[in-house]
C-alpha cells in the first residue's frame, strides 16, 4: 500500500475528520521521481476542540508514528476544529518552496 493511502487510513481512523486532505509534496523537493517522503496533512476534527496546537500535532504524530520512523522525511501538519476551519474559509496555508537539498541524493 502506498504511503499516502496509509496516512489517509490512519488519520481517518484516529480522528474521524469532517475534512481530511493528504498531499504528497515530494515533487517540490530534491528527491527521486515517484518518492513519497514529504507530506502535508490538513485534519479538521471535533476531537481537536479544547486542545492546544501542540497536543493536536502530537496526536497526529502518534497516529503516524510508524510512517514517521520509516517513510516520511517531512510532515507539515495543519489541524483545525470545524469552527476554525470555517473562519479561515476552509483553506490550509500554501507550503513554501523547498530551499535545500535532500539526503536522498542518488549520486
């Protein structure tokens, strides 16, 4: 199973989100073609009500602990409650361009 699909399944199971977006942003980095190593996740869930940002991110990291140990090089996490998501017009921040190389050089 592809890394992106595992991420989607695990986040759906852990958070029952009202909105989930998992983007493979590896193409934006200096990695081999077809790589699945850089991701951006946007999770909107009622489970985040009353939780600070650090607790939300820790929960996502815990849900994806296996992937973070083995597959994911970089993970951008955006977590919202339904109200917060509406306040920002249901738009997660755009990822900045990559400014560096990668340890995945093939030479």
